[in-house]
C-alpha cells in the first residue's frame, strides 16, 4: 500500500510537470507579457540546444523560487528546427523545472521576433524584464551571471 | 546620495557591459577592417580587387545554429565567389567565454570543413561591434563600395529541408542583376556572440 501511494504521488507530480510546458503562439505570449500584474515579469528565451541558456537557467529557477515579487517564465524556441515538443518536455522533467515553461509554437522567426522585442535579432539566451506597474521594460541578449538579474530587475522599478 | 551614486555606478557598468546595439543599418557604408585569417595572414576587404561585393558572415565553431548552416555557408561561397561575391567569415567569440572558438580551434575547424574562404578572428570584437552583429550566424551583404545591402539570416529555416526563402541568395542575385534587394532585413534564432566579460 505504501508503495502504491508512493507510486501514485510520484505519478501525479510527474503529470503536473508534463502539464507545465504548454505550446503558445506569439500573440498569446505578448498578452501574457503585457497583462497588468503586481509581479515583475522575467521572461527568458532559451532552447535545449543552447548551452549558455542551460548554464544560466538555475539563476532563473532560484529567482522565481525566492522572490514573490517576480514571476519567471521560460520560453523555449526549440520548435524552429524540430516541430516535436517531446525534447522540451523531457528536458523540463529531467531538470525538474519549477518555473512556468512555454514552448513557442511559431514557424517564421522573421515575424515573431519583432512582436516580442524590436531590438532583438533573435540570438539566445535572451531575457525580457517587464514591470507593468511602472511601464518599464529592459531586454538583454547575452548569458547572465550571478547578480545580473537582480540589477536588471532594479532597472524596471 | 550614496545610494544614488551606487545606482549610477551600476547603471554605468551595465551600459558599458552591453554590446553596442547600434551598428550598421542597410544603406550605411562600412569601415574596412584588417583581421587575421586562419592561414596567419592579415585580410582586408580592400585586398579583393575584383570583388563586386561581399557576403560578410559573423560565425563561429561552436554554435549549433552555425553548425546547422555550415554546409549552406560553404555552398554560398562555391556559388558566389566566382561571381564576385566571396564569403568573408569572421569569428568574434571570446575564447575565454567559449573555449571552442580559440584561434587554434578555428584553424582546425576551417581545415576539417574545407573552408575555401577567409575565416578571420575578431580578437578585439571591434569589427562585430562596429557592424552591430549580435548573432552567429549573422550575415551582412555588402556592395563593392562597402554599402550594406542586406542584414540578417541566410534563409528562413534552420532545417535545410524546410527553406522556402533564400534571403542571402536573393540579395546577391539582385545586386548582380542591378536590382533592388527584395528583403533587405531579416531575423532568425541564433546564438549570442560571446562578448568579453566586462
């Protein structure tokens, strides 16, 4: 019985994780970014093939877990090459990610990159920080290191 | 006051650390450069006396997107160098951040892949900054007088099988025919240039 319970618990956690990485269109993502919120939105664009993205990911996880004033969203841009999101789902499970994960379901980067940020050429890792209360936003397309996110968040206060 | 000063200091640091966002736009004239090639010789655009223009390609050894495009970059030079538009590849990545992009590794990579075009190291990253390059791969098609005619990606799909628009080929074909470049600016997912730590 104990084992069964453990199994059921494990399975339900697993099921919840699998739920987290939903496919999203760029217009839905734009709405999520712009929706008035008490929290500062930290949106990181990454892909499973991007080594610096994976290296900096623990910073985003830690930020989301430790700061109630911040909402972290990790947006995978994997689907431009491989239309199958399974690789991303597996990655989210393996890394036990606690942040909200979306998989961008768009085909033409020449269209969707501008919708998110005009100054962005599409290089990843990239991070957008939005404070809907002050109307300020900041964007960086480089790998972040310990302490960088906190400084960027201070810029949008 | 102290707080304001420290905030200002932080802001100044962030500004200094951020790579130049400006750089060249379509229609701008670029400054020639002199960079070391994988054969050890210094290369400038002015060395190409008979060129009708250039396919300047910021690229590297390590980026998965660059790797996906490697064959297509070789094919571009095969097709266009003889027509007067050679590929000039430039690696701006700082080897202290990306060890696989050291000059020695560039020499090995160019040999292994059979590069028949210059593969230059932008050690100071000043050329990448002047161009406003942010990605690898990131293409700038230039005319003979070094005016930017196209900025962006090689085509519209990292998956070679799904390409429907060959942006760079369209741009060079248009220039060769004396016509307007149909799509002068595009964007694509790529790897960030590995800038030197501030």
